[in-house]
């Protein structure tokens, strides 16, 4: 169960959430979500999740690895944010979390009651649509907000015509 969305109340705007990761389809989800946010007067939220399994080392090494992972996350988010600012003129909210991606996704949706739509992109490879799409699709009716799945093959022009 998810908490009530607040987007209809004064001072609140609908937020579109896209996940930043190293999958090739990630860029398509961001492109669609940013265009939807701009065309509807909403807000774009970009989430990067650092998975904890990468830090099972001695304390000193763990600290360095965690700092490097945080720097990589911020660099990835800043790269997408810069492109969005330049092309669409909107300012995205940037969020970094550490944990399992699906758990952190649910936590963020629960915490931010303005997040109303999750935008994911489906991979075009033989291995299927991608782990997040499969995870969300597996939840079916139990997922707390609507999910838009963008095909990876859509061009910027295609996305522009859809938003």
C-alpha cells in the first residue's frame, strides 16, 4: 500500500521518476520522462541506486569504494541533468540512495508523495526487457503507482510526438 499522492493539493506538482543506471535503455526512459515533465508542468526526479554488495571489504577499502561509488553516481546524475537543462530548460531533482534498487525505489515513492509515475525503458536485447522492468511487471497490481515502459528503439522525434 502506498501513501496518498499529493499532486492535486496546493503547492504540489506531479513528479515523473526515472532510474539512472548503466543500462543502454536508461537514456530513453530519461528522455521520455523529462519531456512528459516539461509538457505537463511536472517535475523530473532522477534516482541512482548504489548497490550495497559492492562494499564487503576492510573498513578503509570499503570507505574508499563507497566514496568512489558516490562520486560515480553524482557524475552520472549530473551528466543527465546537464543534458536536460540544455535541451529542455528544466531542473531535475537528483537523488542518490544506497541499497537494493527495487527496495530503494519503493522507499522513495513512499517518502515523496508527489511521485506519481515511474518511467522505465525496456531493453531490446535477447535477455529481455531489463531487471527493473521485469521486477515491476512481476509485481503487477501490487505496484504502488502507474508505470510507463518506453521501448528502447524510440527516437527523440518519436518521444517528442508522444508527450
